[in-house]
């Protein structure tokens, strides 16, 4: 089964994560099927970049999200909706 989960690529005490699609049997830093975005928790407001179309495509194929990725993707969707609403109002 394919999982959408995080892989840590940051330095010591400076975490930085990539959101990836990977076979659940692979190790944490194994070869991913696709890179779907990034998450940087080091900033005052964590920087989140997610390709929501690619995430939706993987979910349609039966992939499952880890709880943390589910939270990050929902934050990205809310931020994207707020930005779209602000663009319409402007």
C-alpha cells in the first residue's frame, strides 16, 4: 500500500521535511514514488508547500495519509482557500 508521509532532510536541530508518496514497506528515508511538497517548521509561521492535485491523485488511487501529513495538507488547503477568497475580494 502507498502511504503519504514525511521524510526528514534537515540538519541537526533544524528539521525540514518533504511530503512523499512511498510504499509503506520502505524505510523512512527510502526511495519515494513522488515528491508532493515541503514543510518547514522552523519559521514563526511554518512554511507549507503542497501540490494538492498530486495528493488528490494519490488518494484516488488508494493511498493513505499519515496523521501528520493529513494535518499539514488540511492547513495548506485552508491557506489556499483563504488566498483564493482574498484574490476574489481584491
